[in-house]
């Protein structure tokens, strides 16, 4: 991927998505990775699924992440 292509994708992502940084204690990332891998998902996909499930349980709303 060239610099131009990456720059275009970055500009699109900045416009279309919000970013949330998550900090966990040492070893936490590996535990999340292991859980995600066990379900055949990426860390990002796994966390998004967990959040969607919890938000649905808390509010009854389905959200698109």
C-alpha cells in the first residue's frame, strides 16, 4: 500500500469512525487475545461483540459498532 492510499484510508477513517483507546493491566491483552482466538475473532471484533451484548442487556438497544 502506497503512502497516498494509506493517507486516503486514514482520512476516511477519521471522518467515519470514533476511536476509543483501551488500557489494561499487563497480561490483560493476552487474556483478551486468547478469548478472541478461541472464538475465531480479532481482538477488536471480540471487544465490539462483548460491548454490543452488554449494551443490549443494559438498555435493550442494538447498536452498530
